[in-house]
C-alpha cells in the first residue's frame, strides 16, 4: 500500500472522527442546557441544605471549578499547539490531515467554561448535602453500650443480626459491646445476676416506660423463659427394673435406692449445691418444694418479702436422700454443669434441670437415651407448681441515655418469639398463649409444653429482694443438716 492510499484511508477515519466530535459537541450543548435548567430547580429544592455548607467548603468548590476550567483551557491550548507543530513540520501528506483535525475541534469558549462549572456544581451539590447530613447525624449519634454476655447468651450471629436491624431503624444509635472498664447501658441478666443487681440498686425502674400498674417495681423484661423438670436416664432405670419414670416422692426414693444399690455404678440422683452456682437452690431444692404447692416466701402488709422456713416434710425428704447415700458425691462442691456432664455420661439416673439443657443432652446422648417429666410430688401435694428461670434485659441505673436504652429493650421484647425459637425455650415467654412452631412436633418440647399448660406459674425465689442472703443462710443450714444426718447414719451402722 502506497503513501497516497494510506492518506486516503486516514482521511476517511478523520471524517468519521470529525462527525463523532460534532455529535459529541452537540450532545454536550444539549445536556449542558438541561443541566442549567436542573441546576435552577435543584438549587430551589436544596436551598435549605446548601445554606448549611460552610464558607470553607464553598471556597473549595470555587477553587475546584477554577482549576478545572484552567485545565480545560490548558488542554485545548496544548492540543492546538501540537496540531500547529504538526502542520509546520510534517510532510504535506499529513499537513492536510492535521489541518482537518484542527478544523474539526470544538472550540472551548467561556460559555463552555460556564457549562462545565455548572455541571461540577450539579455533581458536587448532593455530595455536599449528604456530607452535611452525615456530620449532623454523627453529632446527634448516641453510643449505647451492651453488656458483653449478650453474645454468650444468644450467640454472636444472632446478636449481630439484631444489632444490625435495630441500627437500620435507628441510625442515630450506635450499639457497641462494653469492654473492660466501660459501664454498659443495657444489661443482659440471667438468674445468677438478677438478684445481685436488684440488691445493689444498679437497675433502673422501668414502670415509667411500661405503665405497669401491678403495684410492683419492674426492673427488667424477661425475654426468654425455661422451666425445671425431672430428667431421667432410660437405660439406667430400665436396668434397675423400671419402665417409666417416678411420679411421687416415695416412688422417687424407691427408684433411687434400686439404682444406687445396683451394679450399674450410677447414683440414683444428685444435688449440686456449690456456692458458685447461683441457680443451685432454685433448681435442686426450691423446685421440689414449689412442685408440691408449698410457698417459700410471702409479703407483709408493706409489700416486703418474707421468706419462710422449709417444711419438715421437705427437710426429711432431702435428708433421706443424703443419709441413705442416694446422691452423687460432693453435694456442696459440684455445680449444675458438672452434674449435667455426669448425667450425660450415665453416672446419674435422675436429676432436676432446666428445659434449656435439652439440646445439649440430645447432642451428647441422642433422643432415645433420656426422657423428661414432672418433678415428683409429695402425697399431700395440691396443684402442680412451676418455677421459671428467665433471661432478662434491663437498663443500668446510671445510664446517660435512658430513652435510647428503652427503645432497644422494646425492640428486643418484640423479637422474643425469635429468641425463644433460637434457644428452643419452653415455655419461651411467661405470657405465651400459643407455643412456638418448634414445640408442636418435637417429643421433648411438646411434653414440656403440656406440663407447663397444666401447672401454675410461681415467681422465682432467686429474683426476689434479699434472696441472696436467704439462699446463703439456707445453704449453710442444709450443710449442717446433711453432715449431722450422715454422722448419725455412720454411728448407727458402726453399732
């Protein structure tokens, strides 16, 4: 291909280029007119917001527009100089091409600079408005701290989901877990902590938020509730000659004797009353007494809690278990978790535990290895009573953001059904009328629900004011009774 042919081909491309440039220039002009029109409308619409942009920001925008126009002028000048250089120095065959390119260039005028500046303002205005809004929102934002045990109770994935949803609905509140040295605004409480916070006055009274008219102070909201039941090892009882769980205390003693004196190596039952286990008395002592319809406390004419002594029948029952060696060893040194592990390993035939441990036992033992039923009652028992353990949420008394904290509590209360389902809680909530879907077709949870519906709910002793001192005194008294009964039993066997 000779030089002339190359030039002709090049000219064809140049014509296409000129046509494209003219088309682009035409489009720029049309769009610029539209931009000017929308600038006017946008300024009217965003006038209130633009007024908030600081003078410093305005000067930055002005300087940016000026530098942009300088850049455009400099670019156009450089392009013209390059083309001029080409015309003067290239061969004639290319001078014409360069001249055509120069002729096709869209000239940069002051009008163009105005259009470019206007376009720049159109682009930057919403950015500036959004920046101002974010700065204002950040200035209004509240840092709300949650107690760190929230992740331990509900799991990290569930807590992250709840926090994200709440913050989407409340962008002015930033939820964080409290670190060491930071007092949380929102407290997640289990039975171990509740009475301690009540006694210390660390919980804010919620009646002003809830309009609760019961006459009692409400200091926390129960989100999820569980009830205590009798758990029994099916294989251990079967080897001892029993095909069903005990229904009365007398039957329970009969079963425990058969297992403890058999060849399985398992204990008939267990009490775990370690002082480090704050649920010990509620689970292993009070649940027996309440199941038979007895009350552990009452209120006087001033509404003050008055704790009652354990009845002689109840003392006699616990004393018999201990005196006859029907309990697992180290009653006052083991916790509920240690006793649960022993049950899962087949070392204990029967125990009292919360419905909250069902998932753990299913994973360890399988569905066919254990069962749940009512707590055996005394011969004179009335209506079967149920005590519930709960997971609560409350507000720290000295929080600087009570309104925001209450909004989060109300949000969590609305998510109670979800929390119950995630934790497989039975009954789930104290106010439950209809069980969750996970209850209906599951043999363990449906059984627990039937027991819940047939019983009467009683308040948990451990959350009453003064309960901690009462429990400490009662533990010491039980320890003395157990030691004396074993000493007496040893003396009798030695004769």
